[in-house]
């Protein structure tokens, strides 16, 4: 199993964003940031376990290649449904069950994703399968897969 091109681009972005000290490696704190970004809400112990799985024996940081190879083992679709719902709700500000363009833009900006208006439009268009201009929960789920 390999990371699809699309996921690779996403994880590449996550990696660069999470690598706050810019040394090209991820320490456990930086890994935690990534996992939170993809909606993982595990305990510190769970994160520590993932971290240990990722690093080579005796190392205390994750390389870019390890990260890319291993990320496919934490598929987004396996993140628990309740956690995805929580993530969905952070986008759906007014709680009506749909994420509008404005809500999506607002949330991505809030999360400091450096998307241009055009890129965000593309994300929305891609996720919005029934073309009603909004993302419902089902569309949200399939967009993450
Ligand atoms: Ca780092
Ligand atoms: Ca809404
Ligand atoms: Ca829709």
C-alpha cells in the first residue's frame, strides 16, 4: 500500500507545517501537531506509541521518508467516526449540518492553512459531489478518503 499522490501532497504540507523548528525531522511534539491536524484525538500514550512505531530504533525523531511511508498505515478513514464528526463540527460553525464555502474558508484560515482563495475553491468543488455549493457530512467523509 502506498500513499496516493493526493494524500502525499496533503501529508507533505502537514509535514512542512508541523516541522516548526525546520530541521527536516519530526519530534514527538511536532508529530502530535500533525495527528491533530488530521483529526486524530488520541491520548498522549497513543501518540507516543505511534511515534515509537515510526522512528528507527534508538532514534528520537521521524524522517520525512519514514513519515511518508508510515502515514498510509494511519488511513484517514480509520479515524473514528466520532472524531470525524468533531472535526466536521469545527468546520460547520452554525451547526446546520452543512459546511458552506464561507465556513470552509473561515476554518482553513483559522487553522493557518496557507491556501489561496482559488485552492480553497478547488477543495470545495472536489468535495461537493452533489454540487449544491455546500459540503454535508457524507461529502466531508468521502473527501477525506
Ligand atoms: Ca522538527
Ligand atoms: Ca453550516
Ligand atoms: Ca453538497
